[in-house]
C-alpha cells in the first residue's frame, strides 16, 4: 500500500470510528456545539483573515486569476456570513430520527421508515474555504462524520478553520475525528479518497468542471454530482428591458466566479437592438462577450462564438451570447449546452413563463429573477453542502435532508414467514 493510501485510510478509519458516537448525539448537544463554533468564528475574525491572507498572497504569486482569488478570499463579511449560516443550521429541525412512513402489515408486523445519518461523507472542493465550515456544519447536524479535502491554495485557511471546529466539538464530548481535513493535497491522495469505499458512504465534489468530471470518472465511492453551472438568461420579446438588464447584470457581475452566475444570454431578435444598447451603456466593456453574428451587430464582441464557447463555464467577467428567434430556440439551446443547474427567463408572458419552467430541464428554473439565488442560504436551508445537478437522491441546493439516508425498523411479536 502506498504512503498516500495509508494516510487516507487512516483518516477513513478515524471517521468510521467516530461516526456511531456522532450519530447517537442528541440534537441539543449538536446544536450547542454548532452555536459555539459560530461564536468562535466571530471571535476569531482577525486571526482567520490573517491566515487567509497568506493563502491569497501565495495564490497571486502563482498567477491565479482575480476571479478565482475572490473565491479564495475571506473578509469579515464572509466570516460573519459563515457564522450566520451555522446559526441557521442550528435553527433547522434535526433531519435524523424522523419517521418518514409507518405501516402495520396484515400479519401484525409494524414497519417504520426512519431517517438516519449517512455515516461518513467525503467532500472534495476547490478554493473556497467557507465550504470547509459550511460542509462540516451540515454533516455534523445531520449526524455524519466528514472528511474534507480542499485545494492546496486554501490549505492554511482550511487548517485553521478545521482545527477550530475540532477543538469545539471535542469540548462538547463529540469525537474530534468527526471532522477531519486531508492536509496532504496531492492528486494521489485525492485519488485514494475517491476509492475509499470501505470507509466513505458518500462523496460530494464541489468545484469546476475538471474537478467534478475527475471525481465522477475515477471514484468508486457513490458520488453526487454538483456545481458545474453553465447558466443562461433568456430575454423574451415581451421582457421589461430595465428588468432584463438588471437581472443579467446581477447574475453575471455580482460574483462571477460562482456556479450560479450566468455564463450565457439568449436574446429575442425583436428586442436585441434595444436590449444590447442598454447593456452596453451599463457595462461599457466591463464584461467580455463572445457571440453570434447577430450579437456582434449590436454590441462589441471578442469573436464569433462557437459550440465550445457556448459550452464553457467562464467563471469570470465573460459570457457568450446568441440572438434567437423565440422561446423554442432558446429552450433548445439551453437543452444542448446547459448543465442542469439554474436557468432564467425574463418575460411578461405568463404562457412563455409557464412553458419555460415546464420544458427547461434544470434544478432551478427562474422567471424574472437572478440565478444568483440558487443557494441553500437563500432558499432557507441554512448553509449548503453543494448544488446537485443530477436527479437521483438530491437535486438543487442540498441542505440537511439531502445528507441523510433511511432504514426500515420492523417490530414483531414472533411472526415467521410461511
């Protein structure tokens, strides 16, 4: 066994050993530990920023783009936001132990379907150290041990945050190993983690297209596909143009490096000239555009877009554009290039709004609102573990309920099967 495999298997052993104790913790103990983690985050804002500064400086030296550095950076607002996310998780009902259904069979057997912790959850993610806290808090409340594997660019921030959480849960009598960080950020260790079937019950990747596809292609542990967001806004012919420009601007520029930011706009041909004129007045070249020839006739574009451009998740101040003949062409385009994350139509037509929401296959489909709301915190789920773009087990922002499994509990009085 290689050194990398030995290291990751030791983490798995510790997680598996701690899982039963965590699963048996009362809701009161879990909530008290989480509340204390939130308090200590607020108490250590300056220390967290100082540690994170080292990661940011190293990232700049290594040539990381400013959009990706934004994902890496922790400031007071984001740290306070992490603490608020934990407080929201505390306020949510405990998802474990819920009787999902119950039935008494003709032979007298009483059958209950009850939600239970997943066991051990592995998270592989990139850049964003807030994921370290969000993921750990959700897994902890859901009664599952977690193994966190962040990127090398955030290692100092992740170590500080994980140490803070481990010390806190230990103070409440919960095994510290219910929250663990993979400190060896080599590809070999990540690959070993993907094959840790003996110890990890569920693996969740959070990051860009390359990371997600790597995990899907190499993991033998069950995987939930999350994150990749080639999201669109379709500006219909009846759209309020001020609303459309405002939504497109927010969905692209408010935080371009995240998965619920849009990467493409589709504009009805009848309003293309007026829409692009307003958008150009607002952006004045701030956002790079690649588009079809009809787009380039109305606004400056870097090049004529091809299929690769329409399939790209830029995660930057750049997007693709296409002028379409109507809603059917827009839906067809989204079906071809979308990733099942978040899609939006801006329209005054109730018929088109209903058609768009019925026919577009995505986890979140918006009418007249920014795709930036696809987020567990915004949806009232507290912090989120990720945004699932698949359909089995979980879809969309994954909160506490998505991190549980269930078992059947059967009580009898001596029944045997004939």
